C-alpha cells in the first residue's frame, strides 16, 4: 500500500499580519530555523518520503512561490486550487488527484506547511504510526500532543481514557470529540481533565476512507467531487474544478468532517509543536531579554517590559510601556496589546470588507 505526504500550503496566516501577507503568507517566511516554514516542513518529510511522493496543495496565485522555495519538488506534484476555500475542499481536490494516481487505498498524510516542530525523530515516529494505523483501520487518524499549558489559540482532541493500541513507540487512542479554540477558562479545564490533547491539524487517511466520511458529513458538497472523480479529459477537469470552487462554501475539514464523525483515531505525538498561530505565540517561543522583551531590529526600549517589537527598517523607540506587540512593515505598523493578537485576523477581514486590497 502506497503512502504519500500532502503539504497544505494555501493558508493566509492572517494572525501574523502585517509580516504575513496575501501574496506572501506565513508559510513562506523565515521565523525559526534556517529555512522558511514551508522549506522546514519539506525537510522534515524528506527522510520519510521520496520527493516523488511529496505533494503540495496551494492556490494558483501561490504555486510559483512554492516552486521557488522547493526546487526539489516536481511541478507535477503541486496541486493548485483556483482560490482559497479552506481545508475541506482542498483535501477533497487533492484526494481526487492522488486517488487517480495511486488508487483508492493510497494513504495520504496531510500536514500543514506553517508549523514549528522540534524532536524531529519523534515526529517521524508519530507520522509512521499514523500511516500504519490508517492503512489498517477504516478511520481518519489525527496526531495529538499533550498540552504543556492552557492555550486558547489551539484546537483540542478529547481521547478515550484507555489506549486502543500501541503502534511502534506511539500510543493510539479512540477520539471522543473535537473542540474548537476555547476561552481561557475552558482551556484550563481541558488541560486539568487529562484526556484532552492539542489538535496538531495533521490528518492521515486512505482515499477510500476520506470519501466515505466526506459523503456522510458533507452530503451537499460530495456530489460535486464525485463528478470530478469521473472527469478524465484534462480541459474538462480544469473547467469543472473552477465551477466547483465557484459554488462550494469555504469550510475547514475539522468543522465539516472531524467534529461530526465517530470514526477517528488519534496517535499521541511526543514531539514539541506549535502552529505559530499569533504574535503572542511567537513571543512565548522566542528567547527574551531580562525584561521579558523580544526585540528584533533596531529597537530602543526604556523601562519596557514583556513586549514583542519587530522592525527590519524603521528604528522603533519605546518608553515606559508593557505587554505590547509592535510589528513594522513597509506600509503597515501594527500595535496591539499582548494577549489580543488573535484578533489581528479581524483587522485583515476589516480591510477586505472595506476594499483596502493594497493593505492585504
């Protein structure tokens, strides 16, 4: 049974605005490590998959950037969406093409392009275990992490009290439910309960299992992709993809399928992980000065505490301030209170509604 990796590289990374922009989002940035987040994701997968078995799904707009950053990736291994419709349509389109190339039993390991992972050997163990479980079980397999602290920026997976099985060095659990990003009190309750894991956003499944779950939980959308699976003429296929993306609603795979299914398992990952979802998360992860500041660029800080300040052009000076996030770009200066950076995406949406496309 063949297995392939699918890097999901079409997101906007809006919470890291203004450094992350529509034409050059978060996955293409250098934030940690030697390469960009996308390049580091590819490098982590290289020991597990031959380059011919690594695919990326992104938008037509971003496909040239993916090719530029991943020269080892064949252009034929880039799957381009006409435009963004979130992860459920993206995974459906990719599964159509991968099933056509490898058959209905192909195991697809879908992983975000923009996450940070330490302990790569332990990451490999978790992915290999998830692939083995997905090949054997008719279930969607996720990878969960034991929370190190109550976090409102991550989703959670509630797992069974007792393990279902041991797969190599990894423990496998039945999934009892999924929870979206909670408020602070709920996040603390999840961590204290002991049966909630962070949802890494990594999904492993056979193509046949994916279509069963997709049809069961998204019955209005499934016929569109059923028709696409039958299309054989390349020109007709491309036209049909355009038509489907013009009709289908934007929907995450978590919300559309995982939160509804009773047919999912979770591999417990032991690696350190972050989805780098906000400027607050970057402040938490980065090395700080004695006053708990993260300062990037030419920054002068007087009596300043617990701030993240980032500028690669303009000199920034701060006096007697605390708990701020200040991020400068060529055309936008972001200032927000630390703890509120999840709301930066709301700012991006406001620009879009008001037609300020030059700021996106």
